[in-house]
C-alpha cells in the first residue's frame, strides 16, 4: 500500500475528518493524520493513525515514517514549516482561498497593516508570511475541492460524499436549515430575516433553523423579529456552538438548505469571491446530507442540487420539499473514493 501523511495544524477539521472517513477502508492508501490539539479534539477519532502534532515537531514526526505523499490540509499560516516540508517531501496543498495563493509579497505586506495587526505581524515575523508565494508556486501540486475551480494550476480532489440516506418527509412542517455560524460576514442573514418578516399566512408551519452559534448582532435581530412573525413561523437559533451530533440531527431533518452566501469576503486582506475564488462549505453540507440547497441568484455552479433563489423563495422551498431526491448517486462513498485514489496515485512519483 502507498503511505500518505495528512497534516491539519490550523482549521478545516471537517475536511480532515472527511478524508479519514473516505480512505479508512482504502485498499490502496494507508493514511496517517497529524493534527493540532484543536483539530484533534474536533476530529474525535481514537486510532494509532491519528497523532497530535504542532509546527515545532511535525518534521521530526514525518521523518519516522516513509511517506509517498504528504497532504497539507490548510496552509494559511506556519508558512516556514510548510516550506520545509515542501522541500523535503512529495507534497500537495489543499487550497481554500485561490486569490490568496496568487498574492504577491507586496500585497501580503500591505495586508499586515489593514487590520488584526498583532496577529498578522506574528505571521510576518515568526511564520514567514512573505514566503507564501513560494509555497504556492505553479510547479507545486495544488488541490481544490470544487471541480469548478480546477484548471492547469489547480487539480480537483473530490472528498465530499453522501453519508446519510434521506427518508421521504411526510410531516406538514417546512423545515429550512441555514448551516454555519450565524455571522453577517459570510452569509446574508438580514436577507433571511427580512424575508421572514414579510412571510404572511404561509400554507403550512414553517421552521427556520440557524444551525450555528449566532453572534450578538444576529441574535438581537432574531429576538426583535420574533414578536412580529406570523403565528405559523418559528425561528430556532443557538447562542452556543452546536455540537456535531446536534448538527447532524438537524441537518437530517431539513427539507431544504438555505445558503445566502455573501458574494465577497476576504482572507488576510486579499479579496475572495464565493463561487469564483473560494468554495463554500455549504456545498459539502448538501452532499454529505443529501439535501437540495438554495443559493443566491449570482452564485454560479453546475451542481444540479444547488438552486438559485427566486423572488418567491417560499414557494420555491415548498416545491423543493415535494421533489424526490435523485441527484446524489454520483456522490456515493465508493465512487468518490475511487476517483480520489486515481488523482492521488498520479501525484506519487
């Protein structure tokens, strides 16, 4: 078997967990995971293949095994450490912010003074922020998790697969789940609240679940709205982080996902655009739980389970609730793993 090391020292624990679930039964690859303490706790798997790590010891840990390929799950910091790994091992980086991978040294230097000065200064002085362009050179192996982003520079590695069977929902409640931390910076929650405010006399009971910790601004807006909602409409929100178990339960109950993704965000001062240079995790949510999802009108995708929001969105939700789901047959674990194995085999020299 070929030996892979998967490193996640920063964030995206959910993607590392997906990689684990996808490859744990592989007959081709044996994978070791090197995780920071924070990621390790979220990963929640006890196995000899899952190891605690940190930047100061990762190189020593890797040297104790012979790896055919090292995958860096996120390279948004510790640039000096990852450059050392790149120099020593056949490696690939999963890219989440494509404009960041193209940023110049001058752009990165300017970004230090825009905001979060102390944190970004640490990245500059201790973690070699200005070496990021070398880390993402065109001759290096760079991976993306959305096929729409693949080109001669970025290679598509599919990791999202359908993990839950959907029973046909027979009850009379229309359940709309909005997955993700409830913050206006990533999704337009005020658009949802305004739409709820104008929803009068719906044809059935409606539940809208904000499935993530709501920040103060959003929670206050929800509390102010509740007294004026139609009696058939209920908002469910959370003021603490939602556990993975609770998240899974609510996602399985959903009739439709509502994902009002903001058009633009930024990463370390570099502008990023959802659907163009940055993938939203809501696509992975839809695939994992086998749910249809409504995205903004300007979000472009070829995925047939993603629908652009129409003006009469509540009629759209009702229609989607009645549709039979048959869009996820190409996202079975076996099909996704087979394709991913072929991509990784080509990367092993």
